[in-house]
């Protein structure tokens, strides 16, 4: 997950206005889908998920049946401020090293899931499940799923 400082630096680098678009990228629970060119093509974040079944407090990741096909319909607005190459620069290993992106050029789609054990853990597990099931719909395509834990940021 991107910290506020990371996003503020990104906003300044690209001379972007402060608006909801950039705030979407520092939501604690999210799934971002990128195509082979590194373009964001589907975006799902906690604040757009809404609540699911009445009487339960679970987020509804599958609003409007978004995950019925691969690539899922985006629920959060798409933007161009965080292409895959830039997004990957913010993800580190547990020992604070950049992740190894060797072989990423052979991947058709990259999905990055930002999650935490402490903040809405059931919703994170539900997001893992729906993204994994959705990736199985990508017949004949190579899909890479990255799980970025953000417990140290919250």
C-alpha cells in the first residue's frame, strides 16, 4: 500500500491536484488489475465496495456482478496516475528491498492486492477469494497476483 507521503510525492511529481482520485490509491484494502502494458484496467477499493447482505457488516466486492468475467468491471474510477511500473516501486519485501520483477514482461495481467491482518480481516479474505476465482476465468492468459501486506502502515 502507498503511504500518504508516497502519494504526496507522486502527486507533486506529476503536478496533480489534490482530489479523490489520488485518495483512492491509499485505501487499505484494494485490488488493482493491470494489463501487459502496465495500464490500470480494473480497480476495487474498500470505500467503493459497500456493505453486502443486510444485517452483515461484510463488504460487497461483487457489486453489480463486477467479477462475473475476467477482467472484472471496475467499481472504483480508473485513472492513469499509478501505472504498474510506478506501483511496483512502492512495494517492498519484508526486509525492505524492492520486489523482484524478473519475468513480469511475460505476464498478461498483474493483480496487486493490498490487505492487512488487523483491518477488516474477513473482508481481506473475501477479496483474496473473489480475485483468485476471477483470475481462473482468464483462460489461456498468464495472471500474476501479488499480495502486499500493509499492517506496518496502519
